[in-house]
C-alpha cells in the first residue's frame, strides 16, 4: 500500500505479470513472508543500514542488492549475495536470474548469509557494539 500502489498495480497489468505479482500491503509476519521467496532484491539508491537485508539473511533467502553504503556492510558480493551498481536494472535482473537458474549458488549464498547472522549479528554482539559506542563517547567526554 502507499502512494504508488495504484501505479504499481497498473504497471503489473501492462507488463502482463499480475498472476505472479503479489501486492500484500502492510504485513506483520515478515519472517514467514521472506521464507516464501526464492530471492530477495533490494534495488535501493540509498540506505542507512538496511535491517531488511539481515532479516532476509536470517530467513535463509539469497540476496541481490545494490552496491551502496549500508548494503555493502551486510552483503559480501559473491559470498553471501550479489551487489550490483545502483541504477543498473539490467545487472540487477542478470544477478536475479543467475540465482534462480543456479540453485546451488543460491543455496550457498542463503547458507552463508544465515551463518553470518548467527556469527556476527547476534543480540549479544549487537548490544556489546552499542555499549562500546556509548563507552567511547563517555571516555571521550571524560578526557576533554
């Protein structure tokens, strides 16, 4: 849902893809939705740190995303997903098709992404990182 909903639905009709294009609107159970995907695509032109990539990795979904700051912190291109140049829909489509055709590579990316989540993005590690940032700020203030 949103301001582009009607235009997106119309475009899907024009492209003849309405039978395979699902507009789910607001959806609260994101992990189950991600679990139904063959590939997750994030074609953003800018991001902060996209939590959705971590969610897709945790769900064990192979990823294709644009090579922009934030995305490149989560995805190591060729190891746990593909990164492509922003604004290059042909490259994006090529990498999506690669994962849909090469199920072994897709499975390796999905597994590597999930392993990265389990090793680097645990609650304990994330909280420790936040605590370290706060500690650095406090220490800096003390030395001024």
